[in-house]
C-alpha cells in the first residue's frame, strides 16, 4: 500500500521508489518505468522555482496529489506531488508499460491525421504519451492519488531491484554549464523498452 507518508519525502528519494508502481485512470493502467525528480524552489528546472503561482499551487502540498500541466500548447503531463507540505517537490511521470486497457489507450493515441496506431511499447513512452494514454486532462489537476477518485497510484506486483535502476540527466532541462548533467535526477528501469529516448536540452544561443 502506498501512503501519503511514503510520498512525503524528498523527490530524489521518492522518484526511484515509484518505479514499478502503477497509475490507473479511466480503464487504463500503466506500470511506471521512468520518472524525473523536481525539487521545487531549490531547482531551476522546477515549475515552482520562482515561487507559488495559480498554476503550480498544488505542488506546495500536501503530498499524494496530482500536478497536471499543459505544455507546448498541445500536450498534458502529470506529476506526483511529494515532499513535506510547502516544499513544492514533485516527480514527473516520464514513461511506463501498459498493463491493462490497451484498446482504450490505442483509441486515445491513434493519430487523427494519419490513422497510425503506435506499437504497444510506445503507448505510454514519454510524459505526454503517458498522460494521453491514461486520458488525463487539466480536469484531473489536484486529484488525490491515494483516495477514492478516478486516478489512483498503486503498488506494483513486485519491488524493483535497486541494481537495475539507472540514473541520468533530465530530458530537455539545462543546468550549470548549459546542460543537465549537474542534475542526474532521471530514474529508469534498465532494459525496459518503454523508457523514452534521452534528448539533452538545446544549447543556449549567445546574442551577438
């Protein structure tokens, strides 16, 4: 059983422990294989770096709730709020393995323009794809993941062996030196085909 106390720890501790857990919504269940930790106001990559806003308010606690945001004007991404009340820490759900609800996930992920149906491994491979496969929208912002609602975070069938957990830079997030290597806060299960491709942050261009 996952408890609010389990999630009320620093994001860097919670993130690897979320690997292998299951998130369920609207007839689809995904086993998490890749996540990223974000450390709130102490983390330049976090949406809470500049403090509390209407958009990020749920991140400031308590732990165990869903932070959903819209990005690039077209994609929804989902985070598990963690840490102590007021610290605005969260874990981005980057990718997962579909374990039930394939038909529903496929219907949400099929391209309306081309009719292309993605391979099973790609249904929740990447944060936007994961949220889309689950049918998550901004209406799910603030959902209690451990309550009786429609979005639930559940234990996996077995605990992941720490020996197969890998770490590396977060995707598309810069840090000191212009890349993300100072923040190796992405965690994934080695060998899982559903883990997304790593793309470093684009280098900053200097103005002449």
